[in-house]
C-alpha cells in the first residue's frame, strides 16, 4: 500500500496535480482550505487545521493501514511550532505507530518511543513538499 501524505495546502489544489506519484490513499494533516465536498471528490482524508475556520472536519483521525495505527492531526493545538513534546506525549497516550502532523511547513521525520512522526512539509512551498508511506518506509519528497 502506498499512501500520499500532505499538509498545509492552503487552497492550492491545482498544485496536487503536479505530484506524479501513484498512491492508493491520500492523507492530509489539515489547513487544506478546500471545501469538504471537493476533498470527498478527490478522496482526500483530511483533518481540520487552524486555517480551516468553517470546516466540520474532525480535529484528528485514528486510522489503520497495513496493521499500523496512524494518528492524523494538524498540530496547532499542541503548539508544534514551539516544540514537539506535547505532541509526542499525546501520540504515546494514543498508542499509535505513526503520527502525521503539519502546521510548521517544515518537512521532518523522526522516531521517538517507537512512534514515527511525519511532517510532510507544505504544498504551498516551492518545491512542493510531501511524504510517501510505502511498506512501512517513509520518504520525504520535494518537487
């Protein structure tokens, strides 16, 4: 299974078309600024970020793929721009394998306490930043 991981699109849906990777699922860590019916049409599983003012999307999602548990959230409620300790503690409490977050617009992958934390970067940046999950491996991409 191949999963596209994005965050912080800020309404730039047309930039997604520049991503030429084939993927089975698209997970987004919020600040999409895209109407929910469009997310549904494009089959993007997203959460509400701090810029998604009128969204009815959930603040977080717990999903299972490849027998692994993924926590998806934006990160602003954990002040990730000022440190990751609160996010790390929350992910440990949720007992997940992967924690996908955004908000900082900075790509990052690290492992702490057997949890892989993934910030795919931002779609608004040039180059476009995103991540790919495939067979348990995370690859950060820039196009």
